[in-house]
C-alpha cells in the first residue's frame, strides 16, 4: 500500500486528511516533529509523499526541505494556515512541490495529492523509458516500483538494500570504497558507516549470488572496495 507521511500536531486537520486519503487506499503515517520525520525517511520504509504543517512550532521550512532533499526525492506538500498569497508563495520558495491551505476541503486536498502522485509516477516512468530498466547478470531492477527480479523470480529488498544495489548496477565495473558507497547511498559522511555498508553488501549477496560465500556478481577489490561486474565468470 502506498504510504504518505503526515507531519503536524493539529489532530483535527490530521484526522480529516487521513480519513480522506485512506479512502483512496493510501496509508498515512503521522509524525509530530521535523526530527522524527527525517529519522523515518532514513529508515527502510518507502514514502510516496510528505505532507507537512508549515505552522509546526520551531520549523524552518526552507531548512527542513533542504534536509529532506539530501535524503529523498519525495514530493513535499506544505499546509498553510490561510489562503494568503504571500504565504503560499513563501511555501513554494521554501522548496515545497505543492502548497494547500488548511481551509481547503479535505476531499479536494486528497484529489490534489492523488494528482501529484500520478505526476510523480509519470515522471519516474519517463525516466525508466528513457534509460531502460537496468538488467545485468539476470538481475532486473524497476526503479519506479522498486522491484527486483533475480533470474526471473521477484525478491524482497529493504529500501537501502535496493538503493545500494541500484547504485552499483548503474555503475558497473566501477570500484567504490565503503566510504564512497555510504556517501552515495546514505547521503552522509562515512563516520562509522563502513560496517553498515559491509552488512548490506552481505545481505544483497545472500539474495542475488548463487554462492554468496564465493560472489561473482558483486565482487570485492581487496584493499579498495566493491564493484558490480557485467561479465559472467569464465
């Protein structure tokens, strides 16, 4: 089920939004602070959009959206207190993809969220049609639906496992250090992150390799890092 993150403390508004979005088979996950929302984005759950109350105390929307953009391409919808033109413009200038007043009827708001999701899916689908679905060594990735088929069978990956596999597959034969991979996939400096990369590589190998202890797809360049090889072993 498609997940939407909703950030705010106005229970009445949140409940009304949740009710209308859930009527359209969208799962809404509430968060009460910007910090909790950013932490949730870094976890394995995949969100299709983020709705944030621009009146949340202590939140600087421009700074917050900037932090979101370092983690995800998720569309950000800002809720404003009124339909004031200047307030709406400030919301867009802060980086929001859509600004809606809390006074907007919940049904219309839900329709706008659905339209935004359809637009996002079309953009992603166009990217896939332009580049083609990555497929190497019997592994086929669908970046839009975030699905992976390994030798014809669909396999389950967590969000970061998928992101790491996708990055390596789209840079075949390039060797990356653990630090490189942590910066590229986790969008953070690799302070203490090397063990995380090793753990995720091991989990991916357990899924895609026929003999994980003797990997032939994601290979190790000893003393350097990892790379995804296009060529079948001789």
